[in-house]
């Protein structure tokens, strides 16, 4: 049995992960952590302090935002526990703190835990190798109106994949365009964040050549898409060595993605 401490448990992803874990026979949420004002109950499995509820052999899964991610990484490093981390929008020093924790424990980190986005990244790599290097690349993402970070972590991951394929750096990204910006060059990649309603997560990579366009699109219709990946990642890190792990490792691994 894989025993999980879930951080950000009262949030949208926390609730989806609890539901996904409840449908398995081998992953059990034994502790739920959230900030005091969002604790639905006092006592029982609920706590506002991860350090107080962790026990040897547990896996910590966090979807609690940038601050919660860094706090969870510190607790995991101090207690020798593996971590699955899904929060996005971390500043560079936050990402560095997670990488530092990975020197001591297994850290599984992904900006998107869905199998479909992992497949989209493979498709993007193959497509960029197939089309001429002059084709324009634009990334469009849509999320619900409450999302805090823009562009999404997934859009940035897709942008990084495209930048790497084109030999460009992050300074080539154009986040929206306004005013007289002049003609588009093919050494820029546009990134556009739409916010509204209840969109769970929608990412399109648009490739435009002379007289033709091609769109690669993934739509997450339900947070279950991420939750099942996070549960699979908990299984994976439970027996993984210290280090930094991601979706590519999970897809390569021997086990099934969902039970
Ligand atoms: P949410 O706001 O619904 O939930 C976040 C929860 O974390 C809240 O209950 C909040 O009270 C709690 N929290 C905040 N700070 C905390 C702390 N220091 N310690 C413990 N709990 C804390 O947000 P959400 O939609 O569930 O998303 C959570 C994070 O996961 C965001 O960063 C989001 O971008 C990211 N996300 C990642 C993926 C992925 O596949 N990697 C998918 C969806 C969302």
C-alpha cells in the first residue's frame, strides 16, 4: 500500500487526486494538508502542518501553489520522503529549491500530469522535425478564470520544447502582442493566455507555413486527466532513487499509468 500525504488537499486538484486515489486498491490518502482557513475539518486526517503528519514510508503529493511546493520540498528533504510536485508558477528560486531537494530524495515534477500532454510533446517534437524551420509557431492556452499564473506551466513547457527545437532562448517568446510591433520574424514564438469560465486546461500549438497551417491541440475536460497521472507518479516515486523525475520517466517505466 502506498500511503500519501496530500498537500493542497482542499483545492481543485487536491480533491480530484483524492477521488482518483480512492478508486485504486494500492494508493491511500492518509493525511490531508492545507492552510488553516481552508481546512474543512480539524483533526482526523486534516492538518495545517505537513511536518507534523509525515511518517517514514509515506509519499508526499503537492498541488498547493508555489509556496506550498517549496515548503513540501523542504519537509521531504528533511524527512527523507519522496515528493510528487504539480504546482506551477514557481519563481526560479522555487524551482531551484525543488532541484536541491532532489539531491536527497526522489522528486517527481511535471507542469502537466496528463498522458495526452505527454503525447502532445512527442507529437510536437516529431512535427517540428518534419516542417521547415521558417514555419511560425504560436502557443495558445485557455484556463479557468481563477488560475493564478500566466502563461500556464504547460504552455511554457511546450514553448521550451519549441525553443529547443529552434535553438532559441526564452527571450524569443512574445507574450501577446500590442501596438505597432512590426512584421513577425521566424525567430519569435508567440504565447497567448486566455482566461475565463471553467476551462480545465486547453493547449494548442499552431504552426503556420506559406499557404497552410497545422494545429496540435490537447483539451483537458476534467481534472481526472491530471489526477490519474499524479497517482501514477506517486506509485513511481515510492520506489524511485533520489533525483529529479518527470513524465518521460513515468511513460518509460514498467507499470501501468492507471490501475
Ligand atoms: P486551488 O487554488 O484550487 O488549490 C490549491 C490549494 O492549496 C488550496 O486549497 C490552498 O488553500 C492550498 N494551499 C495554498 N498554500 C498552501 C500551503 N502553503 N500549504 C498547504 N496548502 C496550501 O488550485 P488548483 O487548481 O488545485 O491548482 C493547484 C496548483 O496545481 C496550481 O499551481 C496549478 O497551476 C497546478 N496545477 C498543476 C497541474 C499539473 O498537471 N501539473 C494541473 C492542474 C493544476
